């Protein structure tokens, strides 16, 4: 099979610069590249983790009046956390909306929690069992 990795995950945003700042400051990603200028109909920003450019988050901005096709829905985007308690305390202190009331656990020992991104997208911070 010729498919070998996830290329990117696209998230529709209402304010590109605000979303870039959120994913850089809150998640720790860095802006890799962007397409389009302020005022253009379509603008894209690609973010990744430094030293791990294998998967990108694509932020998609379409000027008001335009819409993306309504095919399917993505439930959430998950990021690996090495210390889930530390991250929960950090996110709690930021007062972000949609924060789970506590860290949850799966039977296999994985631990996680959710909160909202700037456009209501659900973000999960996930600590695999082997890091717990």
C-alpha cells in the first residue's frame, strides 16, 4: 500500500492569527508555513512540532460568506503529553473553556482530558500508559 502517514489535520478557524497564536502558546507548535495574505479569500497556516515535522495541523480560514464542504465531522484532535497532571494544572490556570472537571483514565492506564480551542474545536491532551 502506498499510504504511509497522516499528512495533516485541517481545522476551520474564524481568525487565523488568533488560532496560530493559540496553537503556538497553548500547544507548543510552531508555524511552518502559510499561504495567502490578509484580505484574501482563502488563507492557510501549517503548524508542527519542532523536530517532528511528520504531521501538521492545517488552519483553514475562509473569508465570511464562504464555507467548507460539510462532509463528515472530526470529533477531536489529540496531542501526547508527558506529564498529564502538569498539563492539566497549566490549562486550568489559563481558564480555557470546555475543560474537563478532572483527568480521566482508560482501563489500559492511559490518561487524558479535553478542552476547547479558539473556535470550539475539542482538544485532547493524552498521556499513553507507557508514559504514566
